[in-house]
């Protein structure tokens, strides 16, 4: 049996009028979809420093980024290669005055080197799922942050087996 690749993913939250999630898109690679910062963990690297490193590498944010807690661990194969992966999702906070949007060019010699990411904050709950269902664990931080899904998707459970709760719409007794 192949050992899973160990990864981390970051739910970087900024609080303004509503909580907002940091996401990015690969400039020039729209097929990659909207994502949160995520990536591999080095052989002797601890998870919390790894998630802070990934946020810094993929967004340029560092210093004012704080890990709040680990949210979930997900065992799920890579969507293209089928290789096993184990991803630890973390809840992080940044100050409310973090910029709304910016572009960051990745430096170094890793898989993302020379890529440019268009970073921005999206209000929670998200209106659309992220690439590779990276938003699946937001409800573990706050149940109101579960991504709004069309009613036909309400029968699809969350990764932990709980039923997917639809976010009520205005005027529905909210």
C-alpha cells in the first residue's frame, strides 16, 4: 500500500462586516479553479509551520497570520493522479485591514515556482464550491459557513458523513 502524501490546507479568515475566506486563482490557468492555500509537508516539518509556510509561499502573507486550530484531517486521493493524500485543514486569522485583493508571484524552486496567484477574499458562506471540494470543512469552524449548494446537492453528505445543511435564504424564517 502506498503511503499518502502529507499535506496542509489553510482557511485564512478575515473578519469585516461578515467573515471572509482568502482564496486564489492561478493566473493563466483557469482550469485549476479557485483554491485555498495548500501544499505538501516536508519530511521533518511540523504541520502548523507547514501551513504558515504554504500561506506565505502562495499568497505572500506572513507575520500577521495566526493559526487558530486544526479543523479536520481528510484522506482523499489526488483528483487527477489518484495518488493517496492526507490533508490537515487549519483555521487561520489575519487582520481586518489585510488587502482585499492582490497578485503574488511564487518564488523558490517548488512545484508552484514562477506561478502567479490572484488572491482575494470571499464572503462566507461561499456561493460556489472550491476546486477539489476544498471548502468541505468550513462548517467545522462555523456551521453558518457551509457552502450554499443547489437543492439537488443537498442529499450529498459532507466528507464526515453529516448531511449537508442548506443555508436558508432570506425570507425563509432565518
